[in-house]
C-alpha cells in the first residue's frame, strides 16, 4: 500500500529526478570502489611497514623471487642432457666421396695412403663427430657433460668427451702417427671437406624436453590462508614478509587480469549498491517527502554517503591505516543535528553496508559501526552546547570498544589471542569525532543549514543587531523578548523547535528600526500618524517587513531566520488603518493591496507559532483590564480569526497544536498581567 500511495503522490518529473539521483550516486560509488589491478603499497626490505595492518583477503601462494627461480632453472639446465641424432649414412657418404676424389692418388704419397686415410675417417665417424659450435657450447669448462644419442627409438646417455668436434676430428686425422710425416702434404688436400657432423643436434626434441623440465620448477614455496595476518604497521619487513607482500601484489594483479571477471564484479557491485540506494530513496519518498522539496537536504544526504564511501575506497586502495580510523559516526551526528533520528540511522546503516563490501572483515565492521551510529543518535538528541559533542564522542568510543571486544570474545578461545591494535584505532576514531564541531560550521555554509549553537549565538542580546534594536527601538525590543518567550513555550509544548522560534521571534521586527517612532510601543506621547493618511500610515507599517528583510540580508542572517520576518504577518492586513479608512470612506472603493502585507503565509509550525504569539502579545497591551476571561477571550478571538482567514493553511500545524498554543498563551499572559496586592501605608 505504501508503494501505491507513493506513486499516486509523486509526478513523473519527481520520478525522473529521483531516478537520476539514484543512477548518479550508484555510478560514483561503483566507480570509486577498489577493484583495479594496481597495487597502492610497496614493501621496502629491512624498513618498517608504513601502511596499515595487512591481512590476507584470500588464499594465495608465496611466490619465489625471480633470482631463486632462475637459479633453480640454471641448475636444471646444467644437468640437462640435450638430444642428438646419429646419422649412419654420413660415414659411408663422406668416405666414398674422399676415395672417389683421390682415385688417382695424392702427389707425394703412395696409393696405400688413400686406404689409410679412408680407414681413419671411418674410425672418426664411428666415434662420432659434432659441429664445432655445438661441441664448444656444451663442453665449456665441464668435461663430464653427457648428451643423449637417439638411434631409432632408443636414446642413450653418452659422455660428451667421447665425441669429436669437426675441428678436433681434423686435427686428430693429421696427427695420426702414420700420417704425421705427411702433414704438410695432407693440409693441401682440404680434408675438412670430408669431415662433417654425424651427431646432429635435435632442436625440436631438446627444446620440448627442456621446456617441460623448466616448467616443472615450482614458482611458489608455501600458501597464505585467507584472514592470516601478513604484517602490522611499523613492523620491520624481513625477507619472508617481503616475499609474502610481493606474492600478494602479484596474485592480486593476476586475479584482476581477465576483463570478463572484471565485468562480472562490476555488475555485482552495481546491483548491490543500487538495491541499497533505491531502498534509501524509497524511504525518503515514503516517510520524508518534505526533504525532496528542499534540494539542500537531498544534496547533503547523498553527498555524505558518497564522501565516506570514497574515503573508505582510498584507505583500502592505499592501505592507509585501518578503516576504524574513519569517524563514520559523524554521518548520524550531522544528520541528527540538522534533520531527524530515523533518517540519521537509515543513512548511516546504508552507508556502512556499502563500505563493508570493500573490506576483509565486513561483519565485524557492520557490527561495530552500527552500534557506534546508534550510540551517536541516542546520546545527541539536540545540540545546544559544545560539551554535548564531547559526551557523544565519549559514548560512541566506549560503545565501539565494547562491541568490538564482544565480537573478539566470540571468535577467540583465549584472551592472549586478541589483537589490541584495533582498539587504538577506535580510540583515535573517537578523538576525530570531536572535529564534528568545526565541520558543522562548514556544512551550515555549504548547504544553508542552521544548528542550535548558531541560533543560540544569534539570540545573544549582545549581538550587534539586537543591541542596536534595544537602543533605537526599545519598545520593539521588549515586545520581541516577550514574543520570544511565549513562542518558545508553545514550541516546547507541541514538540516544535523552541530555539529556532525563539531566535526568529527576536529578529521578526528588526525592520521597525527604520522608523521606530511610527510604532506604538516606541512612542512617548507623540503619534506621527496623526498627520498622515491611513494609506500612508499603512505603507509605513507594512514596510517594516521589507525593511527587516533588507537588514537581515545585509547582516547575512540565515535564510530560515529571514523567513520569520516575511511570514509573521503573512498576507494579513494592517487592520487598524484599514478599518479606519473603510469607516471614514464607506462609499469609496478600497484597494486592499495597499493595506496587505507581502507575505507569504506561514509554511512551518514554528512560523505559525510566531504569528500567534506576536499578534496576541501586541493585542494584550491594549486590554482595559487583565482578567482571566478578558485574556481568554482575546487569545481565542485573535487565533480563531487567523485560522478563519486561512493563515495556517500552508503549514503542517494541527488543531491540537493550536489548542495547546491557546492554553500556553492564556496561562502565560495571566502570569504576566496578574493582579498585584496593594501594599498598605504606615500610619504616622
């Protein structure tokens, strides 16, 4: 039924505006959430950890350093046996080629040496000849290196020293005892043309086997469990901690690499935040519709949610301390002061629900901050003294500490396992709540609100404007004081804002300072209206409203105080001069606007209270006698007349409130004008 009533009351324009607010709020919050692949912290080996406490948000392996992995791979590479294939055709082909080429013999050598050289070539090929480049690359300084010779489907490990390189094979051939006497002759025969590798490097098989072997090297040497403490703020970063932090950075980047996963995460966050913001907007639409009529209220509520979400995101991204350092209870304090308790809690709870999804321990955060918000609301019903903020900060801190301690007791088996660092953060949080006092001033200026502290400062009689009124128009000043007292009593009785109506009453007639002598309360025997027409007199009387607004604007009085000046007569008439003019000119048409105040009529309960108190107090001075009946008749006649004229049609005041206002005015006026006993004179 609530949703049906809501759709009947709001227009399509309202729906579009609220939808735009929801979309804008959700977009900003989701955009600022920490989900990207960048890491905003860096560990310096051997130096203190300068960020906040770091706890593992998920399970991840402890990766080895690049140097360690490379060292293990180099060790495997040194023991690796590359694959070579044996070619049996090379021997016969090269030997036959040599014999055919020197079929006519070699100058200076007998024909028998052709057979000897061919035989020596066969021996070399039987031992195995490798390319000089491959041989030197494998041999190096290690003479014990082995290789694997593939012959058909069989691979056999053979020491490298058993083989010849093409260069060694040529030198071995020339240094043969039978051939060494003819070394110079043989060098001219280009025997290197007949010495080619028959042990050939198998690139494909060697690379595949080597890669498989290198990939078998484990990149990690342990696992960090979710929730495990990695490092505390101020701890010295040793080698193990450094490896864990670097592993966390690498794993975080790996997890956020895939765009599909990012899109799913963003969609989930947007849906979550949208649900919370939509329900918050529906709450305002159902139970606080008047806030949407005041853009500054809506702006402050949604801005507070966005600002604290953004601050949380910055702290999480950069690991700046602990989130308990952020004074989230400022939100319910601010909203409670400027608005109401229910809205303060709804806003606070929605905000911490959004912030919780960015944290590693959301339940712990929700429990502690919910209790802190309730403590702030209950301990600060109204703000009139600075000491109240100190008491509120103390209560919030104690409640937060107790709630966190209770949560710790439920999750631990012994007191020695409790982490006491977080209690320090909560204490600092309570100290930061004291900054609410200067922050309230900034919010007043930014959003146009007024706190009770500001109202109290404005109602000080030493205020320059009030002091000037007491000197220039003392009768008006006394009248304003009486009206302020009467209006404040009515406000207390019906549950309105007493300090607001008191301050508004003190300033409602400041415009009379322009021409104080034209108002009865400031006259002392001389009445300047006797020389004026009724129209001119009415104009001067009515002008005290416009003059008052000019003075208020010049003195930069809050808008809410200026509204009391413009509404305390509403759109009523200067009846004294209006009736006089009508009586003396019964047949002449009268322009009612010449005798009508500019208004508007009161649109808040406090403004209606001021109108009643102002009219009754002014009229009470003209009573010929002060009796219970005369005062009662006066109050009923004036207020019933205002009610009949429709002055209260635009404000949310009830008949019950008006009835209480009458009762308060009657009792207070009876007290003010009570009959005093005559003191006897002493007989001489």
